C-alpha cells in the first residue's frame, strides 16, 4: 500500500492478524480466544484457520487448540540476512559464552526496535527480558544503543523525538542523555546498560559494522549486577563484533540497508 500498510480487508492482512494474535507464552489457543484477539468474524476465522493448518502455518491439536506451525520456523530460517548473520556469528557467540559464562545475544534492528536473533545461555542464566524473536525498544538495552548509534539519522531523530518508555527505574528517558550515550558508543565502539531494561540486569554490547559505519547487527553479554562487571568485557566483545564483521565483509554476504 502507498502508506506502507496492508489493506485491512485483504486475506494477507487477516492472516497476519491471526499470526500476531499468538504470544510467546501461548502453548495452545482455542478458537474463541483467537476470535477475541483478532476481532474476525467466526466464518472468516474458521476458514482462515483451516487454510493455515493445511499450509502448516498453524498446528491444531486434538483438543482443538491452535499454535504456530513448524513451517513458520522453516521459513524464518531461510531469511537471508538473519540466517547468514547467525551462521557467521554463532562461533563468536559461543566463544563469548565460554569466556564469561553469562548470557550472550545477537540482534538486529527493525525500525525503532531490537529483534533478538540468537541467545546463548547456560545454567546460570540471568532473568533478562529477552527471547529469540522478541523485541525491545532501542533505547533500553546495550544492543539497542549499539544499533541506534549507527542507525540512519532519521531513525535517531524519531527515537529521540518521541517520549522514551520507562521499562525500569533506571531506564534512560531524557533524550539529551541518550544522545550523549550514543555519541560515546560511536567513539568507544561499545554500549552499556545498567538496570535499564530490568532491575538487577547489566550488559555490554557492540555493533557489527560493515563499511565502517553500517550496523548490520549487534552482540551483547548480559548478567546479573551481583556478579557481572560489563566494563571488564568491553574489549572482548569489540573483538568478537569486529571478527564477525570481517568474515561477513570477506564473503560479501550481507546486503542490507
């Protein structure tokens, strides 16, 4: 559509409405609840659900509940940018985990949000508000600040020009302070988070840069404030991000804007 929005009356828009009705906590959602969440007419929803099960976009269990289908995972793994980035980055993420034994993330930017592509964790996992496929505002995490510092100027203006949501007591909500931190990220090559997305969680992140200043992703290490000192791992995460970028550049694997 000219405004970049789907025609609400189209079949595709209705399919997307059904898919987005599921949350990551759902293990099965009944027909009545899906109708409540989507607002679609019973006959329309019934027809869509049947077609989506046939297409393996949804699975239906014996009790009549629906959940997202395996075909969505298969299609997602074919997404060229995220797949290539994940394949190249995985050894570096594992190295960072072995070095720190804390939670390691890989993420990309979509609009004004962080989208988590990978999460490596162990038995000492931190209660971070992250999951693969999940999203967070750019201003609230080290990953997000790494990506925002190198985002197009229009994106930075949009983020800094809108009210900044407070996710935790220490979330940065002052645009001037956030702008100063973004300038520091560009200067130092790393970003920090100190209990800004969740109380008790601290983090260090770094952008994955191609062509010097084009962030195609970011990586981070996250841990509890009681044992993790993010400043101690700034050099290691910068080296890992540079290594990922070097391999991507060598293969000329990514073509993203």
